[in-house]
C-alpha cells in the first residue's frame, strides 16, 4: 500500500448566497433604443471553515447602461462548500481558485441569465471563464509580494 496522501475533492453543498437585481430607470429605459454597454466584474473568495472544509464564493456583477443610464445591475454570489484534502499548498491554491470556481460559475451564469430575462431585458449569456488563466495571472502579480491566492 502507498503512503501517499489521498486526494479528496468533494462538493458538500452548492448554494446561492446573495442575489440582487435592480433596474433603476424602468420603465422609461424600455422606451429607449437598446444599445447596451455591458460591464462584467468577477471575483472569487475562499474561506476555510474548519479542518478540510472550505467555502468558495463566485461573485458576478453585470452592469448594463444605455446612453449612460443604468438599464440594470445584477449581482449573484454563487457559493459552495467543499471538502478538500491531501494536496500540497500550491495544489490547494489551485483547487480553491480554479477547480471550485469552475464548478460554481455555470450556476451563477444561469442565475444571471434568468434574473435579466425576468427583469424584461434580452437574455444575457455570460461567456465561459478561464479560471486557470486568472489564477496564473494572479500568481504572476503576487510573485513580487507575499500574497498567495489561498484561503482568507
């Protein structure tokens, strides 16, 4: 038998932590010609709950303006609780910053699409996100300092 640690990555729960949809200029915005300017902000937060249990939150904020007026602002925090163990520190950072968000993002994407459509606007389909590229860019920026993309 091998003495190598067992790699464990188990989804314990996926849940929506927070949802917000605002259309501050409705109903007047619906009379405008809809030439939207879309801005997307994406953030990942991780937190160790206890032992090998981690909470990961993917926050997506979509802001759409028409003629400098906000058509809608949609924010979704999609979260998950994961049991993760048997990984090195670097591998753990990767699991928390790439693998877990990659699982959560499709749920957030679906919620954003649904909220925007329910708000009376054309369906918003967010493009897939390359969390691995984001992680490596974060590592490159952090190389000069002591910051590491692991739990908070």
